[in-house]
C-alpha cells in the first residue's frame, strides 16, 4: 500500500497464534515510527524491544483482532481482555500500519471490540495509551484519567496516559 491510496480495503477477524510473525512485523513497522515524536530516544531504545512483540496470550484470547488487507498483509490489530474488576475490561496492544493511518482501521477495530465486549457483559473499558494515541482514543469515546507509568516485561517504566470509556 502506498500513502496515496484513498482508503484501505480490509476485513477484521480474530487473531490466532499463527499471526505472531505478522503482528510482530506490524508492531515493528508502526511503534518506532509513530512514537518517535512523543518520546525521547532514550525511552524508546529501552521500551521498544518489548513493545514490538506480539503477546501469545492475546493472540489466543479470541478478543484480539487483526485488520487484514486484500493482500493478507496486516494493517492493524487490537482488542480487549477482561480485568479483575467485574464488568470491566482493558483495551490491549492497538496498532495501525503507518501507511494506513486515518483510513478507519483503528476505529473499526475499536468499534468491533466495543460491541463484542458489551455483548460479553462488560460496561467499561480502560486503556493505557501512549502519548501518541491519546487523540485517537478521545475520538472513539475515551476520557483521560491521568498520567501513569507502565512497567514493561523488561522492567522498563514507560510513560502512558490512563483512559476509560463506558460501553
């Protein structure tokens, strides 16, 4: 896909463990480029190695989805999981290919997640957004709760913004 393409054609489907490599590639194309304006290089060099790896438990959860283009290349991914608080869940590892931004892919993934989460009995979703993603999450109905730090699997503390949305 070229940046000049009008709109991407895609389908949303549940991710599977077989998508691991493709999700890794999507995260590797997206996060380093998209996060660069909002985080210093010293933060990204430590954080990105764990952020650009697909999470096997998410891929097998049934509530993590991929947006697959006509050529079967992944253009986006994201989903949700239940959390320990009854009726609540968490938005998880959302990403869109940099060449497919502003084409409705992220919004479609979120709308799909909202519908399935609500049908599953949830009434609220929380997300820990990167600074870069805050405008996107606001546009799909999340409200900012405040700054936070996420401890990544490598022990790195990554600055984020805690947000929530009612379903």
